[in-house]
């Protein structure tokens, strides 16, 4: 029988595993060997957050 959980099982497993990682078991981290690339346009400070915040505040006022 085909499962229709659409990631529910995997998210529960990853959540449980990451709980163990945060509890000090860093060897269980499934992403420990990945070399994550830098985000284009991001230089260490979230300069874009105040701009986004102002945009959404204005959007809330309008409609």
C-alpha cells in the first residue's frame, strides 16, 4: 500500500534527529558533511530585513 504522508514521516524523523544533535550528539547531524554555498547578495548583515519589514507594514495598512 502506498503511503500518502507527503513528508510527514521524514519530518518527524529529522525533527527527532535534530533534537539529538542539539542535545550534544553532533555525530548524528545528517548535514554535517555538506559544504553550504554562500547566499548571493548576503554579506553578513541582514540589510534587507528593515526594507522587507517596511514593505509588509505598508501592505498591512493598505489592504
